[in-house]
C-alpha cells in the first residue's frame, strides 16, 4: 500500500509568547538514522530548552515504528501532538524534531500542544512530498525456456531480477512494486507459464 513520504529536509520556525520553536522535519529510514539526526540538532542548538521528537517509520496507517518524546515538557504536551499530526497527514518514513527556546512565559499544557503542533504544521506546509510504493520480493521457479519471458514480464511490471539460481529449473528472485504484484501474478497465469511463485 502506497503512502506519502518527505522528499527532503525542511526547517521552519514559529514563535509563541516569545518562545521560539524550530522544527526540523525530513525523511528517516530507521530509529538509528533519526537518533543521529537528533544528535546533530542538539549539537546545532546546544543552549535550547527542549528537543521534542516524533517519528513514523513505514505506512502511517499501520506503522512499523511510532515514537514520540516530550524531552522534559509536561507529559503529552509536545511529542504526542507532533506525532498525531504526522499520522493525521498520512505521512510515513518521517521524523520531526522541535527545538524550543523558552521565552519567559509559561504556555500551559494546552498552549504547548498548540505550539508544538503548529511548529510541525509550519514545516509540513513547506515540505515536498512524494508517493512511496513499497517493494516486495518474490521467488519464482520456472523452466529454462521460460526464463527470458519471465525477466521481460518482470521489467514490464516495474520489477527487477536481483538473483537467479540454476539447478533442474531456474529460481529467480524478483523485486517489484507491491501494488503491481497481483497484476504480475495474473499475467503469468494468463500466458500459461508453468511457474511456481513463493513470496519471500
């Protein structure tokens, strides 16, 4: 199932009662990647009051990883509203880090929630999004005479052959867009190719 992901990194700044909120938002592959980015932000703004975070890895409808952190702000006032906005906008493989410089006026839990959500919202307004279509790997076994046709069909359906093992028959590892998999299977059947397919 396809979903939207950010193409690149953006930084947006907002202000609430003299507190500055600087949001870094960008594509993230995994938790380690995000932690590395958080370390960069902490180094860049060493005197900031807080660095609150939200992370969504995978499809936002059913994320592989979904994390948020208030970094010392009152529980649920920062990371959670940031995360909720990312999920509401249906964006995956995305991380958000909001750095706060305290301006001298306490905002209260409601005010903090609006401010942190607003900082992420400002970044989302300027980020460019693209559609991400997950790839699936399948293992296909066929006769030697069918291999060239199989490779041609894989290419036609946006896939690529990444490995092949030759024994009595040929077993080809094919990677193709998840949303083309059903049509690919149907095409193989329609052409009468005697192929056994096993998903990895």
